[in-house]
C-alpha cells in the first residue's frame, strides 16, 4: 500500500454516547482492587495485596523498558533538538499509573510527556503521581514543560488531536502499556493504522527516529490461555496494522533492552519497540 493510499484513509471519532459509556466503564474498573489481573487468579483466591504487588512489578518492567528505549533513541535525537521541537512521549492508557516511573529519563533526554486515559479517575491518579515525580527530578528542567494529563478516548483523540492540543508531529514515542488488550478489534486497527501514519510514515519520519512502544500479552506466547479480562492479539497483526498506516514496512527492534518478556502470573507479557524499517 502506497503512502498516497494510506493518506486518504480517515480515522473516525467515537460518538459522544460511546465515549461516555467507556468513561463510566473504566471508572468502574479503576475502583476495582483486582483490576487488570487474570480472572483465573481471582477465582483461586487472589488477595488485594498480591494483585497490587504483581501489577506494580509488571509496571516496573514496562517503565524500565521504556527508559532503555529513550536512551537508545538518544543516539538519534539530541536533548537540545528535542526541546526545540517540543518532542514528547505520549502514554496512552495510563490506568493506575503502575508503569509511569520513567519521567526522570524523559526529562533528562529532553522529552515532554503527555498521559491520556478515558477514565477521569485514572487521570486524577496520573496527575498526582506525575506531580510527585516531577517535583523530585534532579535533572535540569529549564525550558521543559511539566507533565500534561488529558482525559479522552484514544481513537477520538487521534481523529481530533486539536481537541486536547496535541501536535502529533511532536510525538517521538507512543507508549501503549497493556492498552491494546482493552480496545475492540475495530478500534485497535484504527488506532494502530493512524499512529503508523502520523509517526512512522516516510513523510512523518524519513530518518527512522520515532518509535511505538507496546507492552502487552500476545497470542504468540500464550497459546493455551483463554483471557476474559483482555483481548490477546498476535504480534503479526499489530505490525501489519502499523505498516498499513505507515505505508511501508515496520519492524521490532531487538537488543535495546536485556529484558523483552515478563511473566505476569501465567501470562507472558512482551515489550516491543517498533520503528520504520529504514536503517535499523
């Protein structure tokens, strides 16, 4: 598919009613102490303490992975160049903010941060947590904007980025931690294709300096698991949708981190850095 063909596709906003339904649903999830844990573990008598511990550990794995991606991309983009163009990391689906402790690395690298969630409860958690992180950062923060949190549904935001004053050209890293399992098939396809277009296409990223970071459980590694709490997609389908949007091949870049998989209860969670296949 050529870039001209992908340019003609148009992502659609969800209806106001649907967005409100999603906001209420995920607000309900956010107050569940067992949120995001596998249903079979709850049936075995999982404790609240264990649920929190396992989610925190998975979040640490994801955050450490993103920190290493930020360092890797620092070879391609300097701090001053990033500050000059207001380059940023966009964290989509921040949830309970378990996977957010990478702000120090972003500031040191000259990257701004924008956190998005459809749940206003999740946004409140993110604002509080990021404020504490920001106040405790020792790196120079001159010319650096404090973290921004915006409530909204990602498909609609990509269709109408101006609604939250998002300049998609400034996004160096899209960070999807556990989000893909929460989206419908149609929404996941639309979101991945749009992100591929706005960040990984030849016009958006001619030198291959931008990345999409995805941390999720995939079918590939979990053949014998039937999930009731999230959708298990294949890695191939994720790459295909991003490639269709980008109008060119994209690939997973390995050897950025020593750890690319994590055992979350019985599930294997994979962390992937996806970039345009230019000079990887």
